[in-house]
C-alpha cells in the first residue's frame, strides 16, 4: 500500500492497528499507533523502512526533531527519544 503524508490520522495505514499520530520530514514519515509501535516510512516509495518497539501502550504522539531523531509519547506515561 502507498502511504501519503496527507492521510488523516486514524486512516489505518498498512501495518498499524489504528494510527494515532503522524509526522514527516522531507524524505521520511513516522506514524504512531494503538498497537504500541512506531513505523518509519519512505515518502518516495511508501515502503515501511523500520518498526520501532519499546512502548507498552498506545503511541499518542510523534515529533521529528531533525533528519536523524524523533520523539514519541505514549499512554504508558513515557516519552522516548529515537534515532532512525
């Protein structure tokens, strides 16, 4: 499935149970979900590049810091810093 950055939050991307938040940089797109996972997508191809696991409850927010890092917030009361 092709993933577009204009997809509404909760649209249900392939590979997620129910998307809760999405953010993008110039070449990458990150999405968080109620499945506790974060996915990194390639904007050119729509392919999932990586799945990040580490939260124990829904990922409620994601924010790109720069081209190499992002943060996520979860219902498990944690905020995590990730390298992609």
